C-alpha cells in the first residue's frame, strides 16, 4: 500500500499484529523482514529492542508467520474460523520462540524473550490469542486487492470492509468494475446461429 495512505488502526495490541503483517508492502515491494538491517529499522520504528542479529532462518520463520497471519486475515472476510494452517504456524512460532504460558489472576498470559524477533513473536501470539478470545480478531483483515493485501482493522458496523482504503483500493476496484461493465456493453454478444 502506498505509504501516504493510512489504513485503519486496530485497537490495543492488535495494532502490533497489524504492523507485523504490514512489514511486507506488496505494492511497493518493500519487505521490512528481508534482512537483519531492515528488521532492525522496523524494530526501532515499533519500539522493540532488536537484540542480537537474527539469522536468515529466524527471518524466514518470521516471514512465514507473517504470511500465515495474512492468510487468516483474508479468511476473516468470509467470517471463517482461524485456518488450520495459521493455527499450526502460531503453534510452531511459539515453540521456536520458547513461549511459556503463565496463569495469573487475570487469566492466561504468554511470556518469553524481551528482545529480538522472539519478543515480536511473543507479542504477536499474545495479541492474537487475546483477540481470538474476545472476538476482535475477526475484524482484522487483509485488503482484497491482490496487489495490496495490506492489513487493516474493519471498523464498519456490518463488518464488511474489503479494502485497506476506500480512497485507494476501493476506488481502484470500483473503476475496474466500471471498465469491465463498459467493455461488456461496448462489445455485443456473438450472434446466435440460425437453427433452421
């Protein structure tokens, strides 16, 4: 998504999940998890201690988690349950990051690393778990524009938002439908063969 347009932010820690998914800007071809330098820049932007330089495998695992979450955000348009593949990716990420469940007076919490990619994983997992429990996860979606897929929070009453920005992706979709309709009107259907 173009950096000059801002998609609706999510409430609380779900905003961190949105920011994590948006570390890949498909439209502009910018991946903030592509290498250690890009990761460190993003970590600084979101206030995470970058910690030790992540390995190529660590970054690949973070990208895999991100894309699995994006799949879930696309599934949220259909009000579908969390995809099994995303549940498995979240479980694998928890194991990889050494996340430990802790019960307290307010319920279940997740603990783990306080810096680096593992800290991001802990924070993402905790936010997703809380949002699944309170129902707010279903409002976190990915833009249905195939060239965008930017994560946004659907604030609409009907929960039917499809685009990260009505002004950008929504307008593009409407223009595309209008052009397709104009083409179908401009080219008449082929003649029907005479049956006699």
